[in-house]
C-alpha cells in the first residue's frame, strides 16, 4: 500500500463525514414521523385523482356494511364507501390545517421578530397580549365565529390561526432576542443595514430550526382542532367529507357499526402522531448545538 | 477626516467618555489604547452612532465636514459600511453562522452600490484575494465555522473594505487571534491603509500592537484622552504615569524600565492631557 493514496482515502472519508449529518441524528422518531406523515399525504394526494368509489354516490341499500372485498372498510350510513370518504376527508383536514398553520407561522414569526427588535417594553406588551390570545380556547372562538360568520372552513381557519399566531410569537421572541445580542448583528448594523432587514435576513435564519419544528407541531394541533370542530358541527358542512364529521356521524352508531369510527379515528391519530414525531425528530436533527457551532 | 470636539458620553448623568479634542487626518492611522473600560469602544461606536439608546451623547463628531451626531438614522445608515467601516474583535462571533462567506463579503456591495450579481461576485473574489485568502473560489461557498480564526478575520476585513471606506475602525482586531496569526492581520491592515490612503482608528489595549501600526497613539484612561503623540514619543518619553504603567505592563516593548503596578493604582490624569 503506498502512502499518498491512503492519505487521500482518509481525507475523502473525513470530508464525507463532515458534509453529511451524523447518522445518529436521524432518530427513530424522525423516520417514523416521515413515514406516517408521508403516507397520509400520499393517500390524500391520491384521492385528488383516484378513489375506490365515487365519494358522492349514495347506495342506501348497502348502508353500514361491514368490511368486505368490495368495500374494504365498510360503508357509511348512506352507503358510501368509507375508505373513499376518509381519503377525501383528508383533503379538507389537511387543507384547513395547512392554511391555519401558514397564517400562524408567518404572522406569528413576524410579530415575534418585530417585538424582539422593538425592545423590552414592546416585548413585554406582546407577551401580555399573546397571553390573552393563548388563554382563549380556539374551540370557543370557533363557536362564536360559527354563530357570527356561519359554520365552515373559514370560521375554523380563523379560530385556529387566532391561537397559532400568539403561540408562535411567544416561542420566537425569546430566541430572537438572544440572536439579536450577538456580535454579527452589530456588525450588520455597521454595514448600514436597517432593523427590519436584520430581523428577517440575519436573525430569522438563525432561529429557522425552531420555526420549522414549531410548524410541524402546529400542523398536528391544527389537524386535531379541525377534527374537533368538525365533530362539533362547526367545521366542514355536508357534503364535504372531513375526519371530524365522519367521527360525528359514526358516534350514535357506535354499537351497531363499531368499525365505522375506526378508520377516520385512526387517520386522525396517525396524522397527529406523525407530525408530532416529525417535530421531535426535526428538533434533534436541526439542533444547532449538535450540527453547527456558533449558533444559539 | 474625522474631528471630535467636546464629546461627552454619559449614562444617567454618570460620565463615561469625555474627549475635548481628537482629530484623525486623511490617511492617518490613529492608535487608541487604554485598559478595559477606559472608553475606547464607546468612543468608536459613537462615531457610527451605534451606542445603546440609554446613553446620552453630546458634543460634535464631524466626518468629512458633516456632523454625525444628530444625523437622521437614514443618512447614518448610508455612511455606515460605505464611508466608515468597522472590524470587530472576535471574528467567530461577527459573521452570521447561517450565511456563506461569499454572500457576507458582498453584503455592503449589495446595500451601497448598484452593482449587478456577476459584478459583485467578481468583486468579492478580488476582495478575498486582496486580503490574501487562499483559493477564494472555494471559500465563497463555505460557512464561517469552516474557517480558522485568522481566515475569519480576513473575511471581516474584506467585508469592511468592500466599498472603499474613507475610515476604517478596527476594534481590537487581533485580540481574539493566535499570536502567530496576529502579525499577518496587522500587516494586512497596514498595507491596506497605505495602498488606499484610508484613515484608520486602531483600538487596542496592547501598546506593542498599536505601536507597530499607528502614526499617532492616543492613550485613554477613565474616559479621557490623557496623552497623544507619535509612537516614538509615547513609548520613549511618556508624560503620564498611566502611560508609563501601560508600557511597563507590556513585555513586548523593550526598555520598559518604569515598573509601576497597574492594579489598584489610581493615576493622576492631569499630566500631559
């Protein structure tokens, strides 16, 4: 074996090790989380193009059928294929949660950053206002909105975001303030950069891992709240399928058709579990203390 | 280039800095020395208008004929980074860990010039070359933590000189570096200021470092400039007791025969002010 070649190999493996995150950071939570959320997303996307049955075709004669080769998970109280209903129901649940999470993260992060940059007094004011927002349960807000605006996705999205915005702002404001105290922020100021630029272009990338994890956690919460509100009849209205509404419909029939609840319930559980695990896994993967040095 | 008159920096009526008169001529390198807490950094930060809001600043700081104190924030932002640039003490903390080196070096160019993307890229490579960073083409795509301390400080210097500033403020630029790297950074700063006729304020607590680079040295003690003059005069025939003590405390300066204990001594600031 000659010397230079061995050296090259050693350096090459060191380079490879450095450029890729260590395998230990791919935690089981992350893998399971990605698998579960990926499966739910794939099934929901599939429903946009193909479902086993037409979701709107009624077949009252064959209602409340137990699982069979024709209807893998049975039929609902109007004879519609349950698997189809759950697949299509995912569209509404995911749509509401995506929109509410997007509003919550964008507005909440902006608010948190601006409050962090505005100084201690504004930061304290934001915290107090946030407390009010957090203290009001979104279910209550949704019920109020449903009476005022009418039930439907709009009320649900507003209600969920109303809770997400202050929660995100509070999560962001502390770490943002820590980053603002670092030297490179002062350096950016000596370059002539303004406050807003510094907040969004210098501070935000440094708290990005936090925001990403927060997004995943909120998405799970969004699914749960949407299901709860649809279950209560405030969310999706017939004929729009939704996991929460399917659960609501199946509830009085629990003794006659126990399998009816199983599928929509399982989907809610899998999605919420999936996004929570994903969030946990990302928190480990993106932990700056492990993957990078020098970040808060 | 820059003229400071009757500068008073105070916090809730407690005076932190009181400088009656201090001038940096065009192309001149002024060394600002003094112990920690003597007001060196406060003085240079007041030039950039970046002191914390709770500090009260009075007097006059005029830069190229324009008064900086009380200048609107928008005007100041244009001067920062373009006409007056700054290099910080600890380069590992002064670079944004989430941004690539090339992007950070181009920062002031994007902000203060209307150069195109390719022009900036080209200029960034030139700048990195001029601060003697090895293989700039590779380095532009690296993140700060992949560089050594000396390389990081060279990147900081490249950022600072990008817009061809008339005044460069270097706040303890070598303090956080290895002794072997310090020399290289000092030589670079000296050469850059000579080549471009850029004025420089070099802040340090190390007289030996300042002596090597400055045309004049100002000694600060308890917020005041107690002595100012060419390095030879300051080192060889210091007027103030405190300066003598500083010299004595520095092992790198030969002929330091005056041994005064720094700790616990209160120096007479009347002399040579």
